[in-house]
C-alpha cells in the first residue's frame, strides 16, 4: 500500500485517527509514505479499479464517484509497473517521525462530518456495494483462461529477486561474474542476507524489463569489498575488476549501506532484450526478495521453466 500518510491522518481525529495509527504501526513493512500522492488505484492480480473515491465508508457508499474497472492484462501490467516504481521511490514509515508529526500537526475536521445541512440537489443518490475480492479475482482468472488450483505448500527453495538496475548494480555484471546484489539502504541488502542461503533457487526480475535469469545460490551474501571474481584466471576483488555499474563501490566502507553480493551459479540467463516479459498472471513484487509460494508465483515458475527450458 502506498499513500500520503500525512494527508490521511490530517483528515481524521479522535478514535478514527487512533485506529489508523494502530493500523500503520502493525503494518509498517507493508505501507510506504508518498507525499502528495492523490491517486486512487486498487490493484489486484487480474483486476484494477481506478477512480475518484477514497477507500472510506463515505467515499464508497455516500458520495457520487466515478471509477473504471480494468481486466485487460496489458493495462494492468502497465499500472503494476507504475506501482513498483512508486514503491521503490517512496519511503517506509518511520514510527518516531510519525509520532513527532502527530504531536505537531493540527487536526482538521472534515467538512462533510462537521455539518448537518447540505445544499439541495436533484441529483440521484448513488450507492454501491463492495463485492468479495476473492470472488472478483476468480471471475477475472476464469475470463482470462487461467486454471484455478488448490494452494500447495512452498518447496522451501524458490525465491523471487527484484534486481533494480542503477549506478550500484547492472545485470551485465551479474551475468559475467555470477551474482545478484542489493544495497544503498538496509531494506535493500538485509533481505539478501536473511532470506537467501546456499541451495536457494532465484528467479531474477528487472523492473520494466522482465525475468532475465534463474540460478542457484552457492554462498551467503557478503559486502562488496569481500566479494572476489575470476579475471584472466586469477581471483581478485570485484572492486578491482572491470564493471558496468560505475558506483558499485560507493558505500563499500559502510556496512549498513554497502552493496551486498550473493554468489549464484546460473542455470539460465539471458540479455535484457531477451527477458521474459509481462503477460496475464505473471508474478512481480516490489520487495527485493520474497518467497515464491502463492498460486500466482507458482504459475509464473511454470511459465519461466518453459521459457528457460528448465528440467523441473
């Protein structure tokens, strides 16, 4: 979830505001703050609702709003890319800063709730109902020809890796030297350290590009200054090796921000121009690493196994 948290809180007071604060604290890792974001977009696996209504009781059932429900995979994938980029460019909620903001901010009482007199209007009262999201998802999956299946237990080894390219990392280097990486902030390098271990199978995805590789982790994550590569038959630090990423060494002496590299033995990797791209039901996620255990991710593994000609 991405929202302008300051604007959200300033529109409520009393018990409602306290409930929002509790919700934010309980779901800190799932919510990002994006100042001045005013879009109302509700994105599912196979459906997307875009409109003017806030996701509140008044916004859904008491106001005349306009929304468009999309089920075309190409449009949904384009919106998903927007969400991923927005997530990466927004910030996680800092609880101490949030509490400081609450102490300083002025509570604004919404006009619609502070007045009982309204202007006369001949416009009809428009009401809507919220349908079961699971039911809506199943209908969309059926309309797109996707076979529904019962959940299966996670195999314990398949992981999705979101490799955001930039000055600190480049896919060409990952292919050449056999690694995946993340850094600049702890939220980008810690998941590599905590979640990936030798034997993990990683499916590497580049935002706005597609899936580019599948490999097996052979060694745990290490800081960039400790990672060595083979160049002209000799093992040398990657910081002394030629790389496409110009600033892979920028935070080498800061272990909190350092790029961390996970050594990978590639089963199959392709250039970005050959990436397996968006299509209906393809799994993507804004976090740098996550387990591929959902029905959608398992379907994606099946498609990637065919595309990369994997044995299993």
